[in-house]
């Protein structure tokens, strides 16, 4: 078995984006990711309130997504996965202000 990559996406919604449009974006992403067969350990959620890690951190993130995939699928996901190509090209700028994205190799040797 090769390495497992954890893909994390954080989203900051525009302040003027309404709740319905935010939820529509979330639903589209959740449905698309959950349909990709090589994606595992998929989860999403809204920011925890109160935001406990704000001291010294000026970034505000409203929603996040995390999933795992085999390392041999990362380049395909980025450049060939139809859902990713479609959603990346049609991000509603009236809803989403900014993204932060991180991919890292999961170290399963830690405490469980």
C-alpha cells in the first residue's frame, strides 16, 4: 500500500453571502466528493463556535472539508477528476471569498 494523502480545504465565505447560497455550495461539494470512489474518510463541517484558536490568528474560516486518498490518485484528482475540474472552474465568487488548501502524507504511526 502506498502513502495516504489527507486533503484539507478551508473556506471563508463572503460576509454578504446568504445562508441559502452558502448551503448550496456546501451541498454541491459534499455530493461531488462523496461520489469519487477512491476518496476515503470524508468529512466536512462548519467552524466551531466560539472560535477558540483566535488568539494571534487573524484568519477566519467558516467551513472545512477533509478527506483521504491514495497518493497515486493525487495528480489525477487535481488535473483529471471531472468533479474537481468542474467545481474549480465554477466557484461562485459571490459566495466564496477565499480558500486555504493543504495536502499532506498521513503518518499512521502516531497514537490511536
